[in-house]
C-alpha cells in the first residue's frame, strides 16, 4: 500500500436517550457527504483496496454509502476497537495493516466483506472518530501548517503517502512497528474537505 487515507465519519444525528452514541445514524447531509467523498476518491483513482471502520452505526453507514459509489469496492473490515479510538491506537492499527499487507497480504479480519480481488498497491482507508482521527493528522503532518492547525470535520479525509518502506522491516519482538518509526514512514500529502 502506498497511500493511507484517514477519514472522519459523515454527519450523524445527535445522541439522545432513544439513540445512544454508538447507534447514531447518518443524517441526509451525512449521506450526501459520504457519497461526495466516495466520488472524489473514485475520480482521483484512489478508491481504497481495504477499508477499516469503527463498528459505530455512523461509520458503518458512511462506509456503505461510499461503497455504493464504486464499481469495484474495497475489502471492508468492521472493528470494535476503532470506536472512539485515540491517535496512538489508530496509528498502530494503520501501520500494522500496511505492514501485514506488504509482508504477507491481508490477514483475516473480523466481519470482512470483499467486493473482488485485492490490489495490495492501492490505498488503505481508516474510517473512525474525532478526536483520534484529527490527532493522527496533526501527529503525522510534519511541518504542514494547514494539517497541524486543523481538525477533521465530518467526512474529511487526510491523505498520507508511504515514504519509507524500510520502516516496516523495523519491528519489535511482538511484530509491532513503533509510533516514531510509523511517523517517519508517512508523509502528509493533503486534506480533502467535504463540500456537502
């Protein structure tokens, strides 16, 4: 994988007693945002080959709306551990996924659905929540002033490019890539803002 896309879910309903936070569904605006960002990625030829998303309803619905816009979609993995995950965990998950893909192909994830053959050279999309996704963008942005001072709004995508493949060869005894090594492995490219 050469690119990493970190995305915040699209706009969701407010939490209330009838709809706890994890069960919040997308609004009409959120569905439009998800479709718009999916079309943007498609038009840029950056449809991910693998998408990891939080198991929260708003993330699952964002992924579903995006998938409907793509002729050939990614392998999708729903992960409970991405729900309200912090920057450290999101960064670890992303680097471990890319390490695994580059090392031996994708490992079996939980609740995996696939829409076809997987091209290991394509992007990985991690779809989760603030503040974790914004913190990852800030941590990995290097000196980019826009990324360092911004937060991901709903449906925004931070784009990173892999720059040091050797970093994935440097792992600890448990097979994990350190956060410092991971930070040097990616270069911030741009911030894609939702217009919907």
